[in-house]
């Protein structure tokens, strides 16, 4: 499992996956998703399945895969975003573990074109804190279980020692605070950035592990300019959105959604979207008929596996990875 050997690893995946040491990665992966499901089931979430074949993208953008669908233009789903919000109006708490597709021309250790995502949405929440706490508690539960029940396998794979906050509360820093701390520590001015740079993610995670004794940390209160039209914007110029970071990498985005129909229309128009577009019809119906205040997350399963074990590349955590160079085996 060295950077220069990965192409050989994937080319002979059929053979190397028979190696008992290699199998441990995917047994751990299987258990991680099982523990996530156990936690969510206990919290009364309903598992749903949503389409991965969609009509033309309503939001535009070049990061979608397009294909012919009986003479019509279709795309592969980037996320179940619209569907899970719609389902909050029926089941209140829903989740899905499924594949998402991103046509990002990125060849890095953290990107895939076909990825496995956990998507959560929960309704009737009182605040953004409730959503952050739920996702944080789920992650801690899952990591504790995996380190307890796969202790020998993790040691044989040289996984890092697990550190979680003793009081169970994942520390939170605003984006502005992290920018300021990082700039002061490294003399590299990032205060104008609307998001964290990859180096900032690594830096704040190192800080949290050394100074606060935790592998998990939240970056919160993104500037409004970074928000999506479906996010809940706050009066202080920020958006109710947090990123959960784990050992130097963002593994989950955890926002609160806008649930008011008129406000949603206003934010969509401000984002330059056509509210009359056929692709928004059923999404907007849900808001028109009433949705509770809700929030959720998009959570990268591949990244969780990678960082739990301490692998150098997210592709190593994937049986048959897909990136800009690989469509086989």
C-alpha cells in the first residue's frame, strides 16, 4: 500500500483481495456501516432508497455525469439531497447509504468519481446544535464499536490510537477562528478564504488531537457567501453549516436547511435559479405543503474507512475504485 504501487494493487484486485490482511480493510468497512445503521435505527431513523438516474441537473454545473436515457438527457445523482428533504415531511428522520457520482477532474488521495455516502435528514429540530450533536454522537459510537470489536485487525493494519473527547462533546471552532489560529501559527494569511484549505483541515485536527485529546473536531459558521440555496442563513452573515473533520480530513458536511417556502423561493432566485424549472417542481411541492425545521448531513463512508484505518489514499478503502483514470476492473 504505497502510492507508487496502487495501480498494480487495483489491476490485480481479484487476487490481492484474497489476502487475509487486505480483507481486514473491507471487513472493517462492513462493520462501520453496520454500526452506523444500528445507531440510526435506535434513534428511529427510516432507511430509504432514492433514484440515481435523474433528469438534467437543475442547479447546472459541470460536475455531473450525463448519459442518454431513451433519447432524453439524464445524469447520475450527485446526492439524494432533494429526496431526503422531501421525505422529512413523511418520516421525520431518514437516512440512506448509497452511491453518489461526481465528475470532478481531480486526481488526489481524497477524491473518487463514484463514492459511497451516508445521507441523513432529521426534522422537527430545535436548532443546528441538535443536528451537529446527532452526527457527532453517531460518529463516536461507530468509532468506539470498531475499535472495541476489531482491535486486533486495526493493530495489525497499524491504525492510529483512537482519541475521543472525554465528555463526549466534539469541540467546535468557527471558520473565522480557525483562519485566525492558522494564520497566527503558520504566518500564512488565509483570512480571506470562504472555506478551509486542505492544510488548515490537517492543522486544526493536529491541534485538536494534541491540545484537546480528540480526533474529531467541528468547523462551523461558514460565511454566507459559501452557502447553498437550501441552507439556513443566519443574521450574523454566516450560514448554519458545520464540517466534521477526522484526522485531517473533512468527512461530513452538517447544515441546517431552510424550510420556509417563500424564503426558499427567494434564496433560489438570489442564487440565479429558475424556480419554474421542471426539476424543482416536486422539491418545491414539499415546502409548499409544509416541512418542519430540519437538517442533516452528507457523510463520506470511503473517507471514514480510510482515516479509521490510517490508509494513505481513499481508493485503498474502496474495493473497485473509480477515478478519472480508472473504469476497470
